[in-house]
């Protein structure tokens, strides 16, 4: 009888430890950073066309569904002394339940420097959950904007997403 009780207690402890390892993002506040490479083509003489470095930095929050996140990001790209700065806001939806996930982004892009342009940004990627509070990801996105000129840009980034479950 004592063995059964001890075995039952041991099984409940080990089941509890596994239950703490959750890989959904439900209730999470997110921070992410991702360096990468981009390509920019513009109809404006103010911006430099061609291949450039780029970086994403920002955060967000998981919405009611465990597969939907609201993100606010800054996107900086440049080459030599030319620098482009954009603000991004939108949604990311995740597909997958365990450690490997794919995602799709739909965001509004507002180019702030060197000139003003507004348009959509679409992205897709893959993410690996290294732990319940950290994931690594790689993604590709394309944006189009209209303002002082026309811009079409794309980027490929790989980065880190950190999460805390406070909500």
C-alpha cells in the first residue's frame, strides 16, 4: 500500500513538472529582436536602393486566442550613411502547438525616415520554442508603401523572442 501511495505521489510530481512546460503564447507579453538583411527599391531619390542590413526590435502581447499576437515593432535598415526607419503595428498568427511553429504577419508599415510612406507589410516565418519563455525564429517579409515616393522593400531576419506570462 505504501508503495502505491509513494508511486502515485512520484507520478503526480513528475506530471506537474511537465505541465509547467507550456509552449503556447496565451497570456504572454513579448519582446523580440532580430537582425537581418533587406532589399529596398524606391522611386525616391532620397533613399538608397539595393541590399542593406536591417533589424527589427519591439514587443507585443498575445491576444485572447493562443495563436494570435498584437505586435508593435521598429524596423531600421541602412547602407553606408543612408538610414531608413519605420514603425510597424499589426498581427501575427501562429500555427502549431508544440516547440515548432510557423507564423504569418500582417502589419501596417509607416516609413518615418528619410521620407514618409505608409503601406502594408506581409511576412511568414518559422519559430522554435527553446523554452517556455524563449523562442528563436527566422522570417521573411515584404512591404509596399506610398508617400513622397513609392517604396517596395523586403527583409529576411532571424532573432529571439522572449516572453513572460503575466496576463
